[in-house]
């Protein structure tokens, strides 16, 4: 993954995690990293070093809860949205959509847009 993609990923990581959990219900860390990679055809790779601080921050903010489950003799930690987390996921998706619209206006302005007027 190139450095531009890494930069964009860092800036949207909370939104990505919230959306994946809103869609899937509950996930564990490795599962989240795999979903990002699979959905982007390998264009984006999410490292554990980037993911877990975001998961812990979202948990501290009351947006996630965790539950542990034993799988193959190992304890696996699952993350799930709280009701506030679900509301935040919807809000963040809208904010992101609006940001993309604004970026398109800046990157590909229509011919009738005059800057500085």
C-alpha cells in the first residue's frame, strides 16, 4: 500500500471500524483487518498497531463493548457497538460522505466555479 493510502486510512480509521461493526454486528481484531483487505482487494492493509489503539479509544468513549469467547483453546476478544456507537456510526458515515463531496468539488471543480471571487 502506498503512503497516500496509509495517510487516508489513518484519517478514516474510526469511521471504517464503526461501519464494519455496524454491518457485521461483532468482530475480533484479525477479522477487522481481513475485512478491510478483502473489501479493498488488498489495496488497503490495516495493521494491528493502527487498529488496536483505535478500538481501545472507541471503547473508552463508550462506543464499543467487548466480550471474550474461548475459541480453539484461546480467548478471543470480540467488539460490538453500543447504542451510542450505532448512532455515531450513522453520523460518521454521513460526515464522511459530505467530506468526499467537498473533496470532489476541490479536486474536480466545475467550469463555472471561480476561486477567489
